[in-house]
């Protein structure tokens, strides 16, 4: 069945310069078309893991394998793979000096060498998909948090990445805006996009997650599929304690 | 957009007038008390000699000051940006060299740098006085500009780099399309001060006999003894040029702010 794995993380270690060991031998796999949800307490290493996946952080040991190729430690391969992983951040990180349209088309034009007109057409379709067709000319500062996050998702999608990584994308949003962003993500999951979703939205995790990974203290404590099984019958004490604190 | 009056100008005008009047009176009174006889009527001919129908030495000197400023600005921007990027390439030989350059330039007097550029470097590479002057001023200002640019680049948040990285943008594209456009508007006020410093500092190249405005005034004083008139005149010329630069800077800042482009970074 390993032929179905798109991402395979093999015993990776990451210690920050500060001496803090954020990942201590983490292993997991993400299958093609799967929505994998990662949950765990604050500081458990979830963001660090996503950053190691897309090469924002170098790992100290272990291997990150994407589409059958070991990308960790191979700068050229990692650069080639970078556009194939779309990361959406908690803090949106839109380019404030560019319009919504420019935010979305910049990378396809510069990296994928798509013609500007084509890129704009595609961006228009993506904006429609995330419900912001009328905001193409706006600047990020003129949008609400939920709108900005939907633009950020559209921007990542515009590269046609083979996997989307979401790092607590609703944590910085006002409650009334969380739903609109989660709705977009649900659509993507339903379309069969491969997704890794770090979230504190347990309802969403349960509904959309085809598998759940529970992390604590820089380790994977538990993996369960489907997600509902984890929430109903956690296999470990640590997971049980974590879930009790939340619900 | 409706036209907006700039309140700064309205209140500043009387203040300027009062300050200048006070200064003028102080100079005049001091001169009278020390028995100095004013000969202001001879000054206009130093700008334009109507009898001969040719430009006077002050105008020619001013022209040279502008030329030095123009070339120095060009080189300063190129070099300053390069040094800033070199400094940011942490831990490399390039960044160490940039650091040494910075320390040498900032911790020695510009006057000495100009003399070294002229009599040592200029000698080796047979530079003309003019280019020795331009290079000395450029190297000096570039050190300061690089620090301005570097702090501007560092002020752009980590998240912008990360977003660009994850989209697959190359490092040059990240700088050109993402980081520098956000840095630019932020840098306008310090850049404006830098241009003003550059124009003022260009007066120092008179020591190697480049006939710019200050040198022209000095030669005229040696010939005519109109020291007070000439010094005051060129002071006013520098003042007017630099006020114009400030106004231009303020105008650009308003334009960039009004267009909404990175307006909130100003
Ligand atoms: N750049 C960094 N330098 C040093 N330590 C870091 C850095 N980033 C994260 N850490 C530390 O590494 C540990 C794991 O952090 P990480 O951000 O991966 O956790 P997380 O699971 O995403 O937490 P949260 O739910 O709060 O986002 C934390 O203790 C954090 O303080
Ligand atoms: Mg996190």
C-alpha cells in the first residue's frame, strides 16, 4: 500500500538553535487524496512539522519523502518540490502591497511561467470558488480576516499544489468568520485534494478528517482512521487527557 | 480626492520668515559693528556675468555640485543595495567583507576618505579629480544607505518570506516582487535625509580642487575678499536645494500613501 503514500515522514528530529527539541523522531504518512488532521496541545510541534515538510526548516535527522523522493538534505530537489506543497498560515501572510489578484497570480506567472492573462482567468475561477469574485482589485488591508484567509487559500491553490498544508488557519479569526473558511476547506477535501490540516477545530477534524494524528511533546502519540474513532475512543491516556481538556 | 491644504506650510511660513529675518539682522548688525562694508551688488555677477554674457563661477560650481550629486546618487544606490544584501547573506565571506567595509567607512572622517581616494586610489587607477570625488562621496554614503536598506528589509515580517518560499518564488523574485516594494515606501524619509547629506557632504570635495559650489566660493573669496556675502550666498543656495529635496520627498510620501500602495507602512 505504500504506493498510495504521497508524503512519508521517517523518524525526523528537529532541535531549534535555542536548544529546544521540537520534533523527536516523528513518523507519519499522508496518502494521495487523503485529508489528514493533526491535533495536539500547544507547543507539541505541529507547526514545526509542517514547516519541515515544506522546507522552511531543515531537519536534523530522519527523512522527508515526497512522491517517492527523499527531499530532505537535497536543496535542488526541495526547491523543485516547493511549489507542489501549498502552505496556508494562521496569519494569512498576504502580500500587503499587491491586490488580491496580484497576490494570486504572482507565483503562477513567476514560477510556473503561466501567461498573465491565463493566470488571471484561473485566479478569477479560484476567487469565485472561495466566494470572493468581487474582491479581485482590493488590497489585503481592505478585507476582513476571513476574506484574507480565503484569498490566502486561493493563492496557494493557484499553484496547483499536489498537497495543501493548513496550519491553524482559523485560529486568528473572529468566530463568525471561521465557518466561511472551514466551508472552503471542506469543499477541497470533498474534491479529493490531498490535505494536511493542523487545527483546534475538533468538530471540523472529526467531520473531515479521514485520519487523525495526535501529537504531544514533539512525538506522534497516536494515529487513528477514520477521525471519528480517535474522538470517540482514544487509544492512549495522553489523548484522552487532551480531549477531556477540550470538551 | 479633494485637494488638501498642507497645514505644515501655513504655520511654517511665518516661522521661516521670522527666523531668517533674525539671522539677517544678527549678521548685518555684527558686520556693521566690526566695520564690514557690504558689497552685495557684486554677487549677481558671480552667477551670471551680464557684461560678458556668460555664466559666472557660482553657477558653474553649482552645476558641478549637481553632477557630483547625480553620479554619487546612482553609485550610492547600487552599492548600498549590494552591501545591504551582502550583509544579509549572514555567515558568508561576502557578509564579513561588507561588515569590514562598513566599519572602515563609518569610523574614519569623510575628509580623510576623500584625500585617500584622490591621492592613493586615484593615483593607482589614474582617476580624475571629479571621479575621485564622486567615488569617495558614493562609498561614504553607500555605507549609511546600506544600513538604512538593511533595517528596512529586516522590518518586513518573517511571514512574507515564508509565504514567498512556500509559493516557490526564487530569492531574486522574493526580493524584487515581495520584500523591496514593501521596504521602499518605508525608506523614503531616511532616503530623503541621505540625499540631503550627500549634497552637503559634496562640499568637502573642494579639498581636492574639484570646482563645485563651495570651491568656487572659496576661490572668489580669495580674489574679492567678499567673504560674508559669498558664504551667506552659498549657504542660501544649499538651503534652497535641500528644502526642494525635502518637499519632493514629502510629495512622494503623500503620493505613495494616497495610492494605498503599502500606505500603512509609511
Ligand atoms: N523558531 C523557533 N525557534 C525556537 N523555538 C521554536 C521556534 N518555533 C517553535 N519553537 C518551539 O518549538 C516547540 C514546538 O512549536 P510549534 O510551533 O511547532 O508547536 P505547535 O504544536 O504548532 O503549537 P501551537 O498549537 O501553539 O501552534 C514550542 O515549544 C515552541 O516554543
Ligand atoms: Mg502552531
